[in-house]
C-alpha cells in the first residue's frame, strides 16, 4: 500500500456549513490521516495522507455532500508527515 500525501484547498461557500466536521467524518471513514482547517480567506485546507484511492474517495464524498457549495478544488502532492497518526480539525 503506497501512502501518499495531498494538500487540498476547497473554495466556495464552505465555511459555516459544517464542512470541517463532515470532512473529519469522511476522512476517518476513508482511513486517512491529516487535518482540515479554515483559512482566513474563506477557503478550507486539507492535508490528507493515505492511498490515492482513499484520498480520491474522500474528495468525491465531500463533493457529493456539498453539491453547489464547492466552487473549486486545488490539489497538489505534498511531503508525507509521519507524525500525522490520525485525522483532526485544526485551527
């Protein structure tokens, strides 16, 4: 199982709608480690570690949960962080 890390930024009307808590639940269900947090500009940042399939499933489930709310998703490869052992909401 090849673990990868992706830095994901969700844009749209996504703060104040339960996005981070939904992301936490979906990421845990998908078996990911990492974090999700609000950014000052209104975007939401996620760092997700797992297999490519696990991360893709998480993103798809978030898109399905927030249809019409997410306007853009920016995804970049990131450096794995072995200190991330669970998925959490950070501030």
